[in-house]
C-alpha cells in the first residue's frame, strides 16, 4: 500500500466456514459493507484471483463463492490494496485419526 494512501474500512460476513472434514469445500455468500465513503475503482479478489471489478464500488453488496482452503478477500486496483480480510476454513474432524489403543502393552 502506498505510504500516503487513505485507510478504508469494510465489513465481511461470514469470516469463517465450518466443513465436515479437511479438504471439503464450502459455499459462502459473503455480505460486504464499505464504510467511510469508498468511491474508487476497485476489484474484488480471492487470494490472487480477480472476481469482479467496479468503476464505482457499491456501499453494500453480496458475493457467492465456493472455497476449499483458507484465503483472503481483498479490494485492489492496479498495485494498490485497499482492504483485506482473511477467511478461515475450519473442520469438525481432525486432519489425523487418533490412535485407538496404545502402541504397546505389558501383557
């Protein structure tokens, strides 16, 4: 971000997704609200993938997205990043199976 760039605020919901097991994907409908009169050209990105660009970004909008790994949503234009939000994917089941019994026994 440029040193003299103005700071903008936004709200993104949800900020996390819960899946059954690691590697599962989830479909989210992000509700995005811009604050402080953001009136610049901007593009919405998921990590480094450009999703949509606007010449005048709406104050409130929603965006459906299917994700399978933790990443970040950001608003950018050219090389300037205005705002970023990390989106986590959490799973109900752990990555590894737990050992059911101990590896050795005295008997």
